[in-house]
C-alpha cells in the first residue's frame, strides 16, 4: 500500500478500501461521497494534513523509535513524558481546527496499550507477541494507515460474564484456531472513526477468567477483510448532514466522531497479527492501559472543543447585544475555568507519566481517570452555560431554508436581527454551531466515551490509596 | 567585483521555526504574512532546516516558547517571538539585521576594491 501522506491520499485510500459499510440499512459504495459520512472523514483527514504544516509539525509528528524516521504522531509509541504532553497539546490543537472529534486517538492509544502489554505477556509466558507487534507497528508507521482501536463489546446481559451469555458472540471471541491463524466472531460497539479507518486493533473489553480464554484476544485486521461489516451509528440531527445550508451546525466536520457497530462474522486473522490469545490473566492489564491512555486524552480534545464552544457563546452574546452584561461575562469565565480544568488534568497525568518495562511511557492512571471523570461532568456544565448565554433561540430557530425563502426570508431576517451591524446569517450560524456542539450525541459521548463514569470510580477504589489516607488521618489525631 | 555588488540589497533568507501551536494567543501565520508584506523582496521566509540562512526566527504561540526548545534564541542572528505585541521588536530586529548584512556586504565589496 502506498504510504498515506496528504489529505488527498487519505481520501483516495478510503475509496479504494471497498469495505462493507451500511448507513440506514443501505450499503455505501463509497464512504467519501456520502454526505453524512464525509464530515467525519474531513475531520480525520486533518490529522494527515496538519502534520504537513510547518506551524504544527512539532506536535503532529514524532521520530519513530523503531525506524528513526519522521512519522505521524498518531502512530508513535510514547518515548518520554514530553511525548505524553505533546499528545495532549496535539489533541487540543486539532480540536481547534475541527470543533469535533477527529477519531484517530483511539487507534493511537490501542497501539501504545498493546505495545506495552505484549512485552509484559512475553515476559510472563515466553510468547513472541512483542516482536510481532513491533513488525505490525512498523507497518502502521510506514503506511500511515488509520487504525481504529476496538475495545467495547456489546456485552449483552451485563450481569453475566462472557462465557455465561445466552449468545456467546456478544463478546468477541476466537471460534477456531488454525495452523495459519485464528477465526474470530463477535462485534465491537461505538467504534469511533470506524467507517473511515483502514484497520482495527482489537482488545478485550474487560478482565477475563480462565473459562474465558477465547475472549482474551487482541489482534489486528484490515477493515476490508472478508466477514467484517460496519453499521454507522445514527446521531442527533443526522439528516441535517445531508442538507444544503448551515443547519448542521458544523457542516465541514460534523458532530463527535461518527461511530459504528463493527461486526466480525468468522473473520480470519493470521498469527502474525495476533497479540493476545488465551492469556486471560493479561486481559485486564491491557484493558486498564488502553483505558488510561484514552482517558488521558479527554482534557486535550474536549478542552479544545470547549474553546470553540466558549468562543461561539461569546459571539452569540455579542451578536444579540448581551456581551456587556456582567452575568454573561461571569458565565464565559466559568466556561473557560471548566475547560482549562479539563486540560490541566490531561497535562497533569501526562507530566506524572512513567516508563513501563517495554520502554513506552504511560500516563498516571489515577489522574487520567480523574480527568475523564471530570469530562463526564464539566462538558455538561459548559454546554448548559452555552445554552444559558445563547438563549432559547437555539432550540426554536427557523430553518436555514426559511432565511433563504423568497416568501418568508424577509421575516426571518427582520425578526432574528440582533445587534446592529451583525448579519442575521452570522447569528444563525453561530447559534447552530452551539446547538451542534452542546446537545444530544455530543454530550453522551462525553459521558461514555473512554468508559462510563462508574468505570472511573472503580479506579479510585483501586488506585486512590485509601488505607494510607486513613493512616494519615489517624496519625494527625494520634489514634493507634 | 560585480558579484560583490549583487549581494547588497538582495533578498535575505530567514529560517522560521514554529512551536506546535497547541493553544496560541495570536495568529502565528499572520505574523509571517505581515513580515512578507512589510519586507517585500527584502526577506524570504523559509523553513529553518534549509541552508544558507541569514537569520533564524522562532515563532511561539505563547510565553511557554516551545519553538526554542531545540535552538538558541539568543544566538547570533536569531529572534524569538511569543506574542503579537512583540511584532515591532521583531521588525526592528529584521531591519537591523538587514542593515548589518548590507554593511557587511558593502565592506566586503570595499575590501575587494582595495
């Protein structure tokens, strides 16, 4: 495969992928031409394009520790604490360009998590996963393919473990071991950037028990492999992406990541692309590492997206003449405080990162979890404040088509007028952007992306050092 | 003698090194646009890894000044900008650099004459 360098290369590579994608019950022949899919593709394409710009090269590129060559940072294995911090800076930067999720961090985190865990599995079981994974990594770095990290299984009845499910396929598992590879079946849900990635790097969805060896699975495969089917997830205001005009809010880059349900119907994976297969006691470590690496991100990307929402809210206030009101200034200050709090968390867990036995660097897991946990709250509060500032018009504004109408356009322009000198179109565009970024799918993604809040709370119990905290309290008041 | 004369007043090459631009407080590219317009045909702004540079310019988005991490902003022939308010200083630096380069060329031209 020709290495992907430019935005144009990326789009062309997706045209040639010919993977099986469904949108609203219909097969999509060319994802790049589909109006509902293209905005997400545009967002991911920027991860290629920005890496070519001298003004962003310092963050968007890195030097491969394997080849010594300059690579896209999304394919890099963190070699220092500085790499961890640069990751966060890069995410904020790209979010400023897209105002939405650009999807490629999931694969980035999967590469790092599998890299460091494959090394540990080999140490324990004398397997050869690490060397195989390094070869795979080199392929990813040199081809610059977009990899989707596949962790979340559908999970069926949450009260039952994988091996106890009525349908064994509700967790992705090995159905056949052959001399040349394995055959897998199951699905991965909520796969951000799935429809516009080239490959998927699968990981188990949770810690596994001995009777769940077939579910302790990590492997990589191209998304055009026979038996792989992708079904795009419907988003809030999905149809607006197929309309002309500005009602979609962020017409160029869409809304969050563009998630998909990815099905594996007896898919063959050669042994050289298998990085965990049956070592059930290592599944939990891999899950925890991916979760930490992914939770590390959220103050970067959501911080950057929140910057856009703060800017849009400030403009909405200016456009309707409320910018001078003290309560508006106070609300904007609060939004900025929340956004910077998120960013601080991501920087902090990166700064406190450390070297794993594999040599790859890893963020502080407790701080990374805290960061993501804050995202499940602060993004909602930022959105609430945006709604407060923008006013009810966010929910009641007429269509873009009404503004363009020869019959009622003049009324829309007359009665949606705001501050003097501001066009109605500008006001409507900003309000639609706020609507796009502050409701529905955008909020749910902040809640559940990289794990639901409860998964972060579980980590406080494990990493929160509660016994030591009790000892400190007892010591202070001299309790034996 | 002719070749020495050509050096005076010709376009000087300034290598530009940017920080990554994670959260810049101003438009860093606009700075280059302004300089290009201000020093039309006098300075050529190129990537910092190119050869035969007359000066090196570090463009940082904020006071953290990440662009200078791998360079010396206080070295001879270099300047680091971290905010829009520093643009007049940058213009002054380029003007001084231009005068110095031209004087050096003139001196060299005179020595050649001698």
